[in-house]
C-alpha cells in the first residue's frame, strides 16, 4: 500500500491524483467531522466538508474516469428532525455548520450523478462507533474516562446534554455497508442505522456499570460542551439498505458499549498507557 498526499482544499492536486491513479472506487470520508468544533470554525468546516466534496466530484469529471464515488453523508443533516424515524426521503434541517456542509455535499453528489451520469452515492450513516473512535467524540470520551477512572487516573468527566438521543451502531459493519453501496451498478442513496435510539445517559449507565461504577459520582456538567443548537433525537430506518444491499446491523447498543469499554480497559492495563495518562494535567 502506498499513501498519496492530498488536500481537500487543493483541487489541482486532486485532479492530478485522479489522472494518475484512475481509481475504480473512491470512498470520500474526509471532513472536519466534529459537530461541536464546527461552531468554532464554521468557514473551515464549510470549505473542507462541503466544498471538498465538489472538488473530488469535479476532479472525477475532469479526469474523465468512471470511478464509483461514495459520499459519507451524515444523520446530522436531519438535525431538527421532520419525521421519526428518518429515511432517505426525510427533509433535512441541519443544526450545525457541520450539518449544513454535509447537506451541501449530499446534494452535490446527487447533482453530479444526475448531471454527468457519475456512479455517485450517498451513505447517510447514523452514529457508528468503535474503539477507534476519536477521543473527543462523546462515546469514546466516556469509555476512555471509564477506564481511566477505574484505574485511578482520572477523577471526573465533564459532558454537555445527557438527554440527546442517538442511533448508535458498530463502525466495522457500517464500513461493510459502504462497500456494498459501491458494488451497485448505479449510484443511489441509503440510510444505514439500527432503528434504535438511546440517550447519552443510557450510554453512561452501561459504560460505568460495566466496571461496577456509578456514573453519577463522576460525571459533571460542562457548559462549553453544549451546542448552540442541539439535535435532540436521531433514529434511522435502514429498510432500503436491508432490501437492496442485504445489509443490516448485528451489533446493537449494549454490546457496542461493552466492546468499547473493554477495549479502553485493556489499553489502560498496559503500563505505558498508564504512564502516559498519568502525565496528563
């Protein structure tokens, strides 16, 4: 495997890469992908997350190749949800610069499919988690804190809205779903979700309970983790993906939390990890 340097803000570089590589499949997951951070850097988020998609699509067209293109769309596009559960035809109402940028990227993908005949697809993936989730995202922030508190390396955890409800699935299964989308002969749009919703409070119950701790003794409210505009409820209906792609999630919420907590507990059981965390302020 060889890694090529690229930058979603550099259209010339993207065109050169596609001329050279002539790829069969392109999975576009690049973005400024942190919702809360997008309120702090909205212009950068719009440039990379939104316009970055146009740059890749235009590079495909300019290079004259027939790459199948996958756009990582997001449940955050639904934002202030207009129906429950959300499907491929639910209207979007984004509630963050990140969500706005993803809506732009979604419709850019549809437009290039319809205008230029590209095999371009959107995967509208609801929250998909694993032990590799970034440490600033709430699920991994919780499971990492659980392990650190259990090992005596952390005393408290600050979070924002505990009542936000999300549809959480297991990332490896969703990656398989991405692949299945690009095995289709024509571009299309698919929701991938579990059709279950749980609060952050429920996540805390399971995560801390896994190591016999009561989260109420450790979790504190942090105002800076509140969003200016909250997304209260997300739950997706994956019926189309089940029917067309033969895809459905198998790892559901309780097992997902267990997988993530166990992985962070195992990671912190190693001496080098403990020493590293012990040096943190």
